[in-house]
C-alpha cells in the first residue's frame, strides 16, 4: 500500500489522481490532500478519502474546513509553510506535485529533502530550478517520476535503455486551438476562445500555455533536467492528434514512441505505480479510429513564446525563472482580458531583458528573481494598451 500526498488535489491533475486512487484501493491510500482556496471540493474529497491531513493554503478558508471536518479524525492546516511540513511526514510514501506554477517549488524541494519519492506534474518547478531540484534528488536518491504526458512517454521509452543511448528526444505538441493561425488573427483572440483546447481538458493556466505554445517551451526545459539532456538534443514536432505522446531517437537511429488515447489518468497512474503497471479500463487506442497521424514543424515566428523559452533554456541560469514568472503574470492578465494574446510574448521578452542575470542561482536567488520579474512585468502591463 502506497500512501500519497496530493499537492493540489482540487485541480485537474489532482482530481484525476483521486479517480486513479479510488479505482485501486488495494494499492493506494490518501495521506494528505491540499487546495489553494476551493474549500468546498477539499471538504468533499476529505470526507470521501479520509486522509490523515488536509491543507487549505488560503487562511480565510481555514475555519470553514475545520468546522466541516470536525467530526472526523483529520488534521486541518493552513498556509504555505504547512505544505512544506506535511510532505515530510514519515507516513507519506509518494508526493504528487500537482500545484500550478512557481507556488509548487518549495514543497517539492521539502519533499525531496525528506527523501520522498516524487510524482511530478508541476512542470514550473523544473523550469524555475530544474538543475538544483534534480541535483538534490540525485544526492538523496529520490526518484522523480514525470506525470506530464510527454515526459511520461519519454520515461517509458527509456525503460530498459537509460539515458546514455539517447541521440535526441522529440516532444510532440498538439498545436493547441490556434494551430495554423497567423498574428493578424491572434491579435483578436480572447481567453474564452483560447480556453478551448482540442484534445485535453486541463487547468486554465496550462490551457493558455498550450494555446501560446509556451507549454511546449516549458516542457523543453522540463525534459532537459529530467533526462539530463543538452539543449540541441531536444526537438519539438506538432502532432495535432495527440496520439503519440513523445519519442526518443537513439544513437543507432532507432526511434521509440509511446502512444495512447489522450487521458492524463494513464501517466498519473504510471507515475504512482512505477516500476509496476496496473491493469486499467482506460479507453484503448483503436487504429481504425485514428488512421491518420500527421506531423509538422512548429511556427516559432508566430508562437514566439516557444522561441523565448528556447532562448531562456539556452541562456540558462535564472533566465527560465524570469521567463516563467513573467509568463504566470501575463497569463493571469490574459485570463481576465487585461492583455492581448500576442502582447503576452512582448511582455515576457521585455521582462527577460530587464531582470538581472545570475548564472548559478541558489534557491534564494530564484526566490528573489521570481519576485523581481513579477514586479517588472506588472510595470510593463500597466503601460499596455488594454489595461490603460
Ligand atoms: P489546476 O489549476 O487545475 O489545479 C491547480 C491546483 O493547485 C489546485 O488544487 C489549486 O487549488 C492548487 N493551487 C493553485 N495555486 C496554489 C497556491 N498558490 N498554493 C497552493 N495551492 C495552489 O492545474 P492543473 O491540474 O491543470 O495543473 C497542475 C500542474 O500540472 C501544472 O503545473 C500543469 O502545468 C501540470 N500539468 C497539467 C496537466 C493537465 O492535464 N491538467 C497535464 C500536464 C501537466 P484550488 O483548486 O483551491 O485553486
Ligand atoms: Mg504535456
């Protein structure tokens, strides 16, 4: 029986992880559930899964959750510091990192420090501080198993191979809702439009990142650190059907891919059960229904975020952290219609040029960089057309 702490249980990944756990009660047990402010769903989940503890980050909701769970033997904590504590408990075997954004970094570092196995969905943790996080994991002998479907695919392709025979990895991208569109169209798109992803139902932030292709840029950096790759070993190809979840080309020219119907429950379950596989009733891939798999090159000129992420990866140091912070802020602004779709790249680029570069950042440097970048991008946003 594996005891699991789900950081971000009320989100898209979190709720699907609970479906996986509910379907496998002989294998998994919920030890900790956490939410930011969705007290209603957290309470409902706690009543159903009876964890040892819950954390509601938003202190204003603490009393509501406490009152609702008062008749049950469930500890109720609040505040971000509690997240870093609960992941270290001896009763936790696996920490599933499913918070969104930079907010997920510190609890993952705390979990690695405590030697916990990590199932990682929160890609921003590796984008911001991948070198430091993976070094710590190596020192502690902690496996970091990817949940992101592309990285799960690569991880599965590497089973029995290791990383030494990799020539390159090829990340597949659906292209999002605006595949093939040009800037004259994209200047007018609104959040409601960008939130309609053709193949995946996900949280709002990653859905916008998928529409701008920033998601694929973040995933390049995520792959770099997870699989210890050089920058030129990471390629992206657009594959609109999202059946091939990614590929590895080996030094002898052989290419392996992992395929399946797009369903995050599969990589979530694999990350929790690894190195075993669990029989599931997930929908099977029927090649008669998917007889056409197509591939094309990404349009780096229109979808500039992909290029910006590549630049940040190549520059290294705190640049991915700057880019990530700027992106989180502009995505939040775009979601509330305060900045245009194409303007997001301008804001990120300006912020990347404005914040001071640190080649070998410490964890504290990342904290400072994230703060500084958020302040800078907020200034740029103030002067943008839509908010004026
Ligand atoms: P959601 O927005 O759906 O969920 C985020 C979760 O984190 C919620 O439980 C939310 O709580 C909690 N949360 C958000 N901000 C904070 C905070 N500041 N402090 C504490 N808790 C917080 O995101 P997703 O599930 O879509 O994504 C989670 C991560 O997984 C992201 O990094 C994403 O890139 C990655 N990922 C997601 C995929 C998907 O299919 N969704 C696919 C691949 C990767 P509340 O509900 O209370 O707001
Ligand atoms: Mg992905």
